[in-house]
């Protein structure tokens, strides 16, 4: 005799959100040891390039948040905390030019940063950008030294959490 389904509501994260965070979590567990330095030759400059690119990517994402906040002011309360976290990621990676919302809102947005006409599509566009960046960072983990790999894994996991908050969360 099969058991009847439980009448209580589910609590906690959904399977979809766990699947979104799983790649970054797996990558993070693989980065427990290792050398945080390395030879001062090509390996170090490659790490510097990876760090600089990650910082630029976070700065560009913060600018994208600015464009959406400017175009969809009703979403500002929901998006500002996520944007601030993206700015902290940029600073941790060595960037930090987008420290305030006015820093990039004075610049004209690029055509690729056009904001959809409704809130749902605007949030979906940000979620897609966060997911693409988190996936790219997770893939880059194998080619960087330990400390940078841990930082990138952490930032990728935060990006996956942002995807959840943008698509399903009540942030």
C-alpha cells in the first residue's frame, strides 16, 4: 500500500535552486588546499588577468543593475542589496570603479543593456546575466591559484543565489 503524500507545505530551498548552486558548491569543495602563490612567471600573470577580468565582469554587472534600477524604479528596493553585493565582489577582486549608483548612471547605457518593458522580464534578464557570469567563474576555477579559486567559487555561489532571488525569491 503506497503512502499518501504529506499534507504539509514544503519548506526550505527547492530542488531547482539547489541544482543552480551545486556546480559552485562542488567546485568550492575541490579547492580546499593548494598553493596560493606560484611562480612569478606566466602563472601569476594569468591569475592577475583572471582576477582583473572577474573584477571587470562584476563592475559591468553592477552597471547593468544600475540601468534596470533607473528604468524600473519599482524594483529598486529589491535590486539595491544585490547590486551592493556585486560591488563588494568587484572590490574583493581588485576593482571598485562602480562604488555608487550615480557613478555609472551618468554614462549612457549600451544598446545591449536595454531593459525590457515589464518587471518580470527585467528580473529575468538580470538573472540570466548573473547565471552566465556564475557559470563562467565556476569553469575558470581550475586555471587559477588556490586563494583566487576560493574567491571566485564564493562569488560564483553568491551569483547563483542571486539567480534564485531574482527568479523565485521574495527579496
